[in-house]
C-alpha cells in the first residue's frame, strides 16, 4: 500500500510544481498564508504596515481536528472572504524550536488554535469551532465568529483613515511571503537500547500484516479524494497497481486539472490536460520505477543499498525510530516508524520535477485492516509551497487490471 502512496507523492509534486508556476502568473494566491517562524515575523510586520487583523493558526500534521478545520471550515466561502482581508500565518510547533517558542508565547496547550488579533495593541481571541462541552460550531457559525473580528479603524496616532480595508493585490505581491522548506531533522537520540535495523523493518512488515499476506496480493485499485489545502477541496484520486511493477496514478485537483503518471514496467510518462504528455527520464524515471515496485515494503533492503537506523525521536506523544535510506539513484530519504505499533508515521523525501528538486514531508494515519493487511486511509503531504490531504475511500485487491491502462496515452 505504501508504494501506492509514494506514487501519489510523485505525481502530486509534479502537479504542484506546475500549479505554483501558473498560479503565480495568474495572481491566484488571494488567500496566501505565511508559514512557521520566518513567516510569523513577516506576518507581524505586515500587519503593522497594513493595519488589518492577524490570524495565527497553530496545528500539527497528526491532529485530526486540524485536518477537519482545514478541509471543512477554512474552505467555507464566508470564511475565505474573511481570510482574504487579513494577514495570516500557519505554525506547526513540531517543526523546530523557533516554532515551539512562538507556541509557548501564545500558551498553546492543544490543537488546533486559531487566534485572531484585530490590531497589534488589541488582545488576542481564540476562535475555536470544536467545543469540549456542547455542540461544535458549524462552518457557517465559525464564519460568523470570524466576521466579528473584521478590520477596524486604527488608532488615530497610527492612521487618519476611518476604516482599514483589505490590502490591494499589488500590496500583497510586494510583500510576498517566504515559505519555509521541509524542516531539518528533529532531535535524534541514539543509545544502547536501540533495536537492530532488521528488527525495526521486520516489525513494520509484521504490522502491515506479514510477508505472507502481502505476497498474496497481485493488484490494487485505490480511489479517494484529495484536497489542496487552502486552495481547492474535493478533488479525485485513483491509483492502479499490478505486480511486479506497473502503475498508473490519476489526480483531478481543482486548478491543476487532470494529471496522470504511468509506468509500464520499463518506461514512464506524465500527462497533464494543460501541459500535454512527456516521457520521464533520468532521476524522475528511476524514482517512479522504484516506487512502482508492488512489493516495495518487502524489498526495502534491496531498493535502498545504503540504509541505517539513526536513533529515536519524538512527535507529540509518539516515539519514533528514524531510518535513513539512500536509493540507488537519488538522495537520502528518512522513514519514521512508530515505536509502539511499528507502522510508518512519517516519510521525508526529495523528488526531481521539471521545476527542480522538491522536498516533502508525508504523514500517514487512520490505519485500517483490509484483506488481511493494514493500510493508511489518511495521508497529508507538505512541501515548501503547499500542503495536500489524501483521503482513501476505497481499496480493492486482486481485481483484473487491463495492461493497457499503464501505456502512454
């Protein structure tokens, strides 16, 4: 199953690199967010300049309520209308000490936290749609709460205007946010109590269902949805895989259009209804070939000639084993296995795209058992440019898959 998700990763990186170029040319980022510590500094300064409210949103990748807020509340048209008139920053306190320090400054003790500061000298307000006691707010009610903190008149000493309105588009582009890239490796502890690398990999295979159960599968068809966080939601995804190494991935995501990527066992290709079709070569083809391996999880040792257990780290309440794996043709990747369950919690990877090297963090959750193996039904992917959320809705194994679907159109 994880190889299916790697294919989604590759095609989404290519898709995102295209979207970034076209969206910038079309000035499509009316709802641009700043990100993390460097973005927070820029956002605070921009709020002072524009005299509009500041939204500070604290989240983590593993928080289900954060995903709920991202997919069901923030895309609401009324919420979007409010967000287009404010300065806003998203901060993941687990990305580093600078982000953690900001979270401590705001006394963040749980997630999500959606703070609004109407003006620099005003007190902050926590707009929390999820209520520990009572009924959660609907997206529409959350929008009404946001609208209560619309731009207000600045103090007379700061401005003679009676009302501050949303900044003009050219004002936003003049102070374009500087998004941070994939965070550096978290603190890693290595000690004598660590198991062997083989023990970690064996526990992972066992957690998936075991070698025998995985080897019984010969085809897989996946269908679900994909959201481009803050931009588009409700997109469609499909993946078709056939042993030993054939694959087709299809995404239909709002502004990016329909994209497909296929590997027929020897050659790979990429199709976009906006860019046309091209053959994959070099590192792109090598990455797709490895990720199309149907039994990838059983052949990690073969596919990554250089691999080692670096130690343990923590993500929230989880302890994780950190494994560095270097493929034959590519840069080092990092796998984070849950110490308790053995399952893959996170993967850091780098991929070649037409726009250059792109780094990504991928998180796996909502593991369910299907046909004797466990699969993640929730996957989030973050790059320095944007975030995507994949939700698997249907998985079928050992169904007929026509060889023709893998051929270049």
